[in-house]
C-alpha cells in the first residue's frame, strides 16, 4: 500500500513550452526522496492548460523514470470524449493505474456522472482506476454515499479526496468495500489519515520536499512518537509555505536547482518577495534537517 503519492507539477521553459527534461528531474527528485508513487497530470500539474499530447508525453516520461507500477496517470477531462481519449493515450504511454476526476465547469447530474465514469471504465478495461473528487475546482459535488456507489459499480480501486479537513474521508471509509484505498489531498494530514484507516496522501508539496513526508510515514509505521513529532513539524512548515501556491512549489524546486524555470501557465500569482523569502527559508530548514539526519 502506498502512503505518499506525490502530485508532481508540470515544468515549463520561460516561454511556456513544456520542459520534459525538467519534469524528469522533478520525478527523480521525488523518487530519490523516497515517495511511493507519482500522480501525473493532476491539478498540481495545471492539467487544464496542457494539451492532450503533452499529457501523454508526461505520462510516458514518468513511466520511464519511475516504472509503470509507481505512476498514477490522471485522465479526467471536462467531457466524456476528452477523458476517454486521454485514457487511451495514457494506456498507450504505458500507464497501469489511472485516476479520473469528475467532469468540470458545467453542472453534472448523477446520470451524467455515471455515463462519464462508465465510458472511462470501458476504455480502461481491467486497468486499476481511481476516483478523483475535487468539488471546489470542478463544481461537481458527490456525497459519500454516491461516491461509494460509484466505487462499487465501476470497480474503482481507490479514491483521491481533495476537500478541506477529513470529514468526507471519515464518512466515506466505512461505506467502501474492503481493500479500496482512500487518499486525502491534505498534505499535512498523513498521520491522521492513516490512523483513520486511509491509505495516505496525494501530496503536491512532497514533490519539492519529499523527505519530511517519508520520515513522517516511517515514524507513524514504527510508532516512534518523537520522530513523528519532529517530522510533522517540518511537514507543517513546508505545507504552510509551499502548499497554497503552485508557483511557490515551483520556486522551492528552483531553489534546490531541480528545475531551471518556475514558470506557470495558468493564472497563478507569482510569489511576492516576502513569500519568496519564506520559500527559501523552509527549503533550507528542511535541507539542514536532512543533513543532520
């Protein structure tokens, strides 16, 4: 069972072109830090601003760097047509696990959701498939009972829940068949999620600073309360600074020399000088802790 699936950002050149070499370095950086798997083409990757071809290229690169068994390829789209096409591309690129966000922008009824996920499942065949819920971004809200029914009817092996707090996770867990994995998008709540019975987190911040998350997971698994408290402190510091902004996350990668440009494609505000200073400070704090450890 994975504990930390890293939601990797998409890396761009200064002029906005996709930088596959830079992306490969981000994948390598997270994997060297000890994370369990990569979540590719999710929200952290600004996927609505990626072309279909770019999404396929990123999956192909991730599979090459991590191995297919350590890649979750997000294939959701605004339409059933798009999601099915992207799922086909992901499978051709070597993905063995897919995740599908609900459709977004326009409201979607229960019947429309079932048509959408049914089509994605038909394209995916027996491939492992995760349900991805992010209502604050998609505008599509699914109750825990409806999510559990989707899991049962379409054979999802897991659910990624991107919602504030853990209320939805707590509601969902007892409704699911045995063996279905639940991940929270709340980076800093790894320990709490696992104690509730969830699998872990899908974490964007761990793409820049993976080691505190891995240390936290190890401490929880071993029951080392002192190590857990120390790791949680670093995780909380990293999430507070890098978590709210994809631009800050990329600045953290730039500070470590992992990427050459912190360019974003979507309408994301650039870090102001104060935030940039906090990013540098938290990166240095984590790196200093790594050197001591």
